[in-house]
């Protein structure tokens, strides 16, 4: 069921060393702040979420809710960019997952590297960029927010960074207090690559964010999915792994989870992880039942291991 048309003014604050604001489910620039959407009645009342509840396999749709999707890292450069240009199809990376991305109210991705007018195609290297036509693929696939606060945004200098901000048409560096929004979601680009567990510094930073008023913490960067934590009844997701990336050299870098976060009013009432597997150097598909169980079981085990260590 397509939900996006049902929401017009629900605001999330996304902070990852910059702040992004979402408006109207489109890549539109804010002309001014609007009042946050708040569910005034019929809110879903549930007990605080636990790790066992989150990793259960049966998740039901709820009425009077707003659902946010957050994916793993999205890197549209290198081989992904080459394939999109060669096929003249900038929807290609999203073709097998766009129905999922469009099925909720708000979809957020962590965009690794700028979208710029002068991106020279290359299949290797650590300097990422994507063809300007990539924005069509993002919009067509239901992406509402692209977080560009990461270690690759400056790969093409200030020009590349400014081009990306202009293309995505997002307002940034806006500091909105918790009382001005229904939900505060903090998105961190953090951690150590290719590790199963977060660092102590990440744990401390996540706890500080919750203590400061965050309702949900979501993370990316390690290229592996990592544990979740429930701290003071707030959910912390340390990493979703990869979503679109050309790292085909290991099974773990080909795997990730799409997080579905459902709110009733300001309360997070359900979390569901949808595992994906990357094929063909940059095109994720939904995991098979066997792959899904393997990924979710491992993620749950690592989450309980983290819980015991705290």
C-alpha cells in the first residue's frame, strides 16, 4: 500500500553534524518553518519496545501512525554510476526495492558522495561522485531525505557539496528545538568499518543524544549491519549496513537492513528490519527467507551481546 500521499506536514529533525528538515514529501526548499504534524487522537498505546519484540517475525500494519524508512549506505558513484550511465537508467539501483521505499510516509537515505555536474565516471578509488541525472532515480524511487553529512560529501570540494545541496533542495543547519517537532530523529555517520560492534564512544554519544531529547538514533558508515540497543526506552540502531554499494568482495558488505520505524504521535511503537542483498555491483534486492532469517538472527545475537556488555 502506498502511504506517501497521506502525509503532508510531518516534520523530522535529522541531525548528523548538520540538520535537515523534511517538508511535503518532495525535494522542496523550506520557505519557512511549519507547525509539526501531531496525532491528536486515536494514538496507538503500547509498552516500550524490547529487543525480542523488535526481532519478532510478525509485524502488523497499524492505523493512525507515521512510518519512516532508513536504509544503509547509498553510494551512487564508481561502478554504480558507470552502470547507470551505460544503461541510461538512473532508476536501476533502486528497481528491486523502490516498492518498499515508496510504501511508507518518509524515506531517508545516507548519500555517500556528491551529485555534481562534472562527475567523471570511474570504477575505482575512494573519491565518490554521481552523475547529476541520479537525482531522477532518487526522486522516482520515493526518497524524501538524503543525508549528506558524511566523510565523502567533500570529495569534489565545495563545488560538489554546493551542487548536491542545490540538487536535493534541502534546508540544512537548522536547529529546531524538540518542542517544535513531533519526533526528533538523530542520524549519525560514525563508527569503525567492518566491525560487528559499535565503539564505546558511539555508545556514549548515542546515550547523550537520547538524554538530550532524541526519540530515535539511526547510524551508518561501517558497511556492516550492527546491533541495536534500547536505552531509556529509546531505540538506537548503530548501523544498517550497505544498501547500494559496489563492495561485492564479501558477503557482509553485500548485506544490509532497511529499518522501518513506526510512530504514533511522538511514540515509537514498532521497529521492523527488512534485510536486503546487493547484486551486480550496486542493485539491492529483498533477501530470501533463508537469507532474511540468517541476517536477522545474527543482528539479534549481536544486539543481545551488546546488551550484556553495557
